[in-house]
C-alpha cells in the first residue's frame, strides 16, 4: 500500500509535548507507578525534555533553510506563520457601488441590510451606513465569495426586506469586481519573498505595502501595492494597488470602493503600533488609469503546430497608422466592415471568399475565427461570414479599432503568455523627474527591477517558450512605457488592449 502524502513541513515537539509523550509511554509499561511533580520519574522526564527541545530547535532551523521555491501546501502556511505574515488569503467577494432608488427625503441604509443577485443567489452588504437619496451610489461588498461575484454595470440586485422609502432593486453603477479564489502557493510565496527582501519597519514604504496587501483584513483582493514616497511633498505617501486578476481581460484597476476599503483599514486602530502607519503621515489615494496597449507579433509556427490555415493569408501586416487593417464598423458577430487606418487602398491586396481571419477576444482570452462568405467593396470591405458547419464564431462581435489577423489553429497559444505578462506590470511614475538620485518621489518598488512599467523583451521570451512557436518577433507594443501621472493623485497602468499575429517571413 502506498504511503500517505505527508505535509512538506518540519514537525517538532515543544517541552511539554515531550513530557506528555514520555509519561504516556512510561505508564503504558508501569501503570502502577506515580509520575507526579516531585517524583524522580517526573524530574527525569523534564530533564530529558530540556535536552530534546534543543534538537527540536535545530530541526526547526533546518526546516527554515528549505528553499522557498521548494515549499508547497502546509509548508507555505508554516513559512507565513514563521515570518509573522497574515495567513493564506481566503476567497473574497467583489465590491463596488450600486445606484439606489429612494423616495423624497431618502432612505436609511445600514450595514446589516442585504442585497441578492437573483440569477446566482450571491449576497452582498452595504459597507457604509448613511441616509442615501434617490440616485446616490452606495458602496457594497459581497459576502458570497469567488470570481462568480464579479458583475458588469447595469446588473440589477434585489434588496432583502427594504425599509420604507427604498426601491426594491439597486443597479450596479460601473462594475463589481475583485472577487477571486483563495491565494495559491505561488501567490503566497511571492508575498513571503517580498517581505523577506523588504521588511516593514517604522512606517517605511514596505509598511504601507504589507498593510495594503493584507486581503484577509480589509477584504479587497490586492495583488500588489505600490508607494510613491514624498511625491506630493514631504511627510506624505501616495498609495496605489492593483487587484489580483479574476480572469483574462478583466482589469486589475481597483474601483473607488476598493480604495476606500483599503484606506479605512490603514487608518483604523492608530494606537496599535504593530499594525498602524504613523499617525502624522499623510496618505494620498492614487487612482490608477488604464493605458491599453496593442501587441502585434510576427510568428513562425513550429513543425509540430497547426500552421496558418490559408495558403494566401489575408490581411497582410502593416504598421498602425500606415495601412493596418482594422474594424471600422460592426453590426454583429458575422457582419462587419474592415478598413485601412490610413484610408489608402492603392495597390491593396483584396480578400478572397473562403479565407479565414480572426479577432482577439479580450474577455475570453482567445481568438475568434471568422470565415469570409462574401464581401462588397475594394476597400473598405463589408464582410459577411460563413456560419455553416461552425465555420465562423457567431458569439463575438468585433470591436471598432481592433486588428484583424489571419487564422491559425495554433494562434490561441500565444494569448496566455502575453496576458500573463501584463499581470506582472506595475503602474508608472507620478513625476517626470525625481527629486534626487534616491527614492523620494519615485514609485516603490522601483521599475524596472520589480513590476516594470515598461514593456520589455520578457514578453517575447514567454512567447518563444511555447512549443508551438518556431520563432516570433514583436512588431508593435515593445518598449511602451506608462504615461507619467499626477503627483498625489493618479498613475497609469499598462493593460492589454488587443493582440494580432501575422506570418513571419
């Protein structure tokens, strides 16, 4: 019979546990003896326990030298405890704002009230008690946890037993996001390595970062926090954070509700020196602004991969602003117009009925196939897709401005490493020039050493690691840097906007 899987941790006994074990073993052999305090047996057991606890300490120290990368499961939890870091973060529910309806004079809303999303049954609660008027946004957080609590703008939630003057439903204002699964081993180990490399102490930048990243305390699924020391003046720190990605194409930018929850946590219980930031520190909330980036690649598939479907591929890659073929209008998933972005069609290669093209679906994280049934025009082209025998996807409507790519059965492979790479990026700076060669005014942790704010060759490295790739060159997107934000107020975050791929000659 196979041995049971054992936890990857060093398990040791303390002094009392050693004595208890020896008493049990001794009495099992001599049940009539007395081992109470004052007896020779009792003194001997404690003497032995004193010696053994030294061995326990040695074993524990050996356990602490096990490389972080080699830990898994319970061993990761043990390392979190040893470093006095918060326990592994559990599943969290999304948060955001809903717009209410109320009679004249408003309605009193308390944090004990509940809202329910009728299709999933997910339950949320208000996070700020007050009297709200008709059309006011109310901050809420889901009690139900997980990515299924992320809802788009316009979703209708039902109040449970609404008080007089409050409409029975509320509508999601922009979106409810931040719902995520429990922290994985890799996410927890990253938190440990960050804390070991940059200990929090005396209100330094790491103190703010550790507190902001304590998802277990404030309920917001913070993926990574950043500080801008003295960017808006001495004695102040700008705080920004990204969310743990809930899925492909879902923004990591926190909402105003997320920012308010984290700020409230950082500012509570100031008399607790083990958790609070210095009371006289100024804290500037930093709003992150999305800066979408389109990635355009030339690709040569490996011999084992599915190649380009058509012998004569269309469209041909041209640079943005110099003839790139993009969506100019879209009626639905199978009827849309393609056009050159420079409006110059002289000598342009024409599409052919039967060719297959595709578009990247940001939220799906995959390319959506479209086979040309017919078209009108010689540029722009009004395309009708073939829907027989599932020749074309009929669910995704192309977005105006996105690039069309020729289709390959392997093209989906390039999407995963690209959008995962964007999850490793951090916000840009708040100052175009920093105050001195040190860290004042500069984003911390520093880019590009950690969480870069510029797209580097690491993105193509991840693509080249794919088995389906023979070779690849990034033609657009490489070297893009986050725009400089406003000190004490905003910072820009590079986010994936679109992906297009073309044959590499």
